[in-house]
C-alpha cells in the first residue's frame, strides 16, 4: 500500500514541479478553494490557535489572518514540490540570505553551529543555505511513516547538499561528527509542541504559558556549538529573505533555557508582525500546565 501511494503521489508532484511559477500559483489558488472552503482542512484548529494568539482582535480581523494563512500554506506546499526540479540560480533568486557574512564569521571560530528556525515563511527552501556554507549541512526532520515518501523527501532536500537526519538519530550523528572532527551546521525547527514529559520547560508564547523545545539548546551546550536564529521574511509571493541572527557564541556561559526562550521570543515577534505566514495547523497549545 505504501508503494502504491508513492506511485500515485510522485508523478503528480513531478508534474507540479515543472510548472512555470505563474501557473503554479494559479494552481495554488485553486487548491486553496479546495483545502479551505470545501475540505476545511484543520480549520477548527487554526481558528482556535489564532483566537488564542490574538484575543484582542475582532472576529473579522482573525478571519483575514486565517484565510491568508491558508493561501500561504497552499503556496508553500507547491513550492516544496517545485523544489524537485528548481535550479540553483532560480532558488538563489527567490530565497535570498541577507547577511551570510555573519554566518561565515562564526565558521571561523572552529565550532559546529546550531541553526534554529520556525515553521514560518518558507522553511522548506531554507535548505538552500548549503549552497553558501563551508561546513557540512544537516537538516533534522521527523521521519515519515511511508518509507518511499520519506526517501523522496530525503532526495529532494539532498539536491541542496543537505544530509537529512531524523530526530532519533540527531544525538548519535552529532556525537560521531564530533569524534571524527567534522564541523557541521545543524538545522532545528523548534517551534512546535514538544512531546509530553515531566521535564517540559514552560515559557510564555503568544501570551500563553506553553511548553517549548529545549533539545537544540541542550545539544548545543553538550557539544559546544554556536547558535543562530534564521529569520525568514516573505517579501512577496514566491520570494523570501532570510537573515541570520546570533543567539550565542559562548553557550556555556548562558544560563539554562535562556537560548530556547530567546529563540521563541524571536518567533513570537515575527508572528505578531505578519501572522499569516505562520503554520497554524498544528495544535500548539494541546498541553496544559495543570496536567
């Protein structure tokens, strides 16, 4: 069954990937109508999340954010498919790093680097950073249940010279690279809800006390990595700018949780500035502290 699903999905994604961008976005407009108005994909979750994050906005204002976020979601899905055949020249024109010199200066310090980012803007195209770096790039992701689609995701992202490692493999890979003296850039998407445990760290996010991921900070401290935040801004449809902001170049001196809290503050700031480009479809507040 997994292979049959792959055989159905792969040709469709490939056909989407070869569409010119104007036609791609016309298709996205049609998919928006299907996903939002007909299927109503996770609409209840999105409404609840936006209401929690923006309690002082009117229903009309929240509805505008909701609809724009679905438009962006559809665009981003098709842009992900476009990655299958997009050229380096094209993606470098559409996903621009504004200050790579900041990152390259960190490389000179001779430490691996943890890059923290959010499900905001175009996190898929952020793998193109590997065109610009000297370190070996690793993208940490959640393994898909369908092994054929999982292999497809790995192949797509590998075209940008990124090595994908699953969340379960991360510590072992970093440990091995440290032993082999391989300097790496490790990309963590760390804004979603962590797995429930007794050791969850709680912090205010969008006005709500929320458990936040601390795994990237923990690994950065254990293996003495510098830490940066990748701030992605959507300039216009199909075009993004990414700016690297230093979170710490001396992680051992930073009190526990401070890096994770600084990261989530930056994510929060971006959401308040332009909430329509955040991924609202996941249940961000499913854990309550009183539980």
